C-alpha cells in the first residue's frame, strides 16, 4: 500500500526538531532510519499529518570517547556502530549484537537510536544495552535528561521518551577487556530472534569474576538475568558450572507464545542459549 499523505520536515538541529514536534504534537511522527516506521506507514497502521526526519541533524551521528564511557549518537547507522573501533574495544557486546542484526541493507540504513526507541522486545539492541548498564540521553522542551537502561524500556514498544522528546545519544560504560557474545536463535536467517542472549563476562584466570546477561524476546521488554549473573560470580569457566547457573535464565521472565514457539519452549531455549553465550564470552 501507499502511505497516507503527510507533510515532511527535515530540521538540521535538535532544537528545530523539538520545535517542530511541539508545534504539531500528536499529528507528528519522528523518523530516524525508517526501518520500523515506513512499513507501518505503508500498511496505514499509523497516518501522521507530519513526519519529522532527523537524518539531517549531524550532531546526532557518530561515536566518541567520553572518559569512562563511549557515546553513540542516536542517528548513527548500525553498520557504523558495528565497525567502530571504540565500540569493539570498550563495548564488544554491542559489536557482537550488531553483527546479527537483520541484513546488510538494514544495518546501513537503520539507526542505533531508532531501533532502541522503537523498543521491539525482539530487537537485538535492547538486551546488550541493558546488560552493559547504558544510559539514554533524551532532549525535550526543558533540556536534556539521562535515563538508565533499566528505566528506559517501559513496556511493549514503549520507552521513557515523552511525546515531546527526542533520544539524542546512548552512553555505554566501558567494559574494556570483557569477553562478549550474542547468541541468537532464529528459524530463518535475518529473522527477529525467537530468543537471544547477550553475555558480557570478565574472567580472572580460570574464574568468572563478573557477568552481565541480557535476554531478548523473553518478555515485553529486554531483561537482565540477574539470578544467572549472581550464580556465575566466582565460578570456574567449566561447562558444568555455567550450565548450573544458566538453568536459572528464565527466572522471572514472561516470554510470549506465538507461531515461533510456546512460552515453555522459550524458557528452555533461554537456558541453552545462556550457557552457550557465557562459555563463548568467557573463552570456554
């Protein structure tokens, strides 16, 4: 189908974008890379009167070092994030996840912040940013505010971004030297994951000193597998030890049941994928 008619605005600054959003209110829709919004417009599931394109705001693109964190602009394409040396060195888990995100065309067009703001529970970026303790910088009429990942993902396709606000950047604390792996299970290549696990592990000798585990598509939002994290701390990097901890991956989760798998299937799958992800991240 062809989208309903709308007016198109392409501001060149965050201030101008916020002004346009304030002027048009509920009649406006923000577009970043368009990989999520355009299909919705084509199917006429949403018919805004105004589309505000953030693509010409240069300040929203790029990756930079900011001391104890790296900062990723919301409009930075996935392909740029995935190939950036700062991300690879200090937030390898995000690099690993981007490798598995859709196909090359979408990775070159879709944006890091756009995918996170869309907040699809099956999206590949929510769990890694949650696991690494990222912070989301949101600009609005009253200035900017910073929201931790645990408060950013509110519910199904819902985030802490207000109707009059724009996500500008994501701050990711450095996890330099940590092993990382993103284990994703799909039936067809480039599909949304049925379940995926993001694992970052800090190893001291042959022992797991610390682990951070994020779960994809195990509830309405990305989840931290905190029971697994606690169980892994101080354990040897062995299959038996990791398997025992990973058995708790679904604790507190509320996975969906759909054509790709029942909730119980996803619970079991999460334990298998968690074991694989942790062992791979730990080099075991």
